[in-house]
C-alpha cells in the first residue's frame, strides 16, 4: 500500500473561464492603453490640451469605475475559475487609481 502510485491524477471539473472576468480584463487593459495615449499627448502638448481631452478623460474615469464594478461582480460567478476575474479587479483598480489620480491632481495643481 505504501509504494502504490495514484492512478487518477487528473481532477475533472465543470468549471469554465469567466466571460465577465475576461470582458472586464480586456476593457481595463484598453482603458490603460487610452490613459497612456492621453498622457503622451499631454506631455507632447506641454499640458495645453483642449477641453475635449478633459471631457474624454472624465468619461474614461466613469468607464473605469463601471469596469471596476463589473470586475468585482465577476468575482461572484459560480462554477468559474478565478484567474481572469482577479486580474480584471487588479487592472481595473489600477485604471481607477490612474484616472482618478490624474483628475484629483488637476484640482491640486
């Protein structure tokens, strides 16, 4: 009995990848790409961008907040793996911090 090997090493499950988590992760990555593009445009323009960039930035802050809520909601999917929802929460939180920090810095500076 002691030297006997396990035959069934595979554990079959009904779990699937979370579609909400994948969607939230993709949106969070796109939001961060837009943030980098806006940041690059702001540095190239010496901080003198039009008000349309500012309104688009506020819109992106709202989208990042909504995506963060969507990512949190994807954590509660039953019968799904948690890899993508956790990554989505992490990247969504980074997006909220970056857009919110930029918005808050606009009031301070």
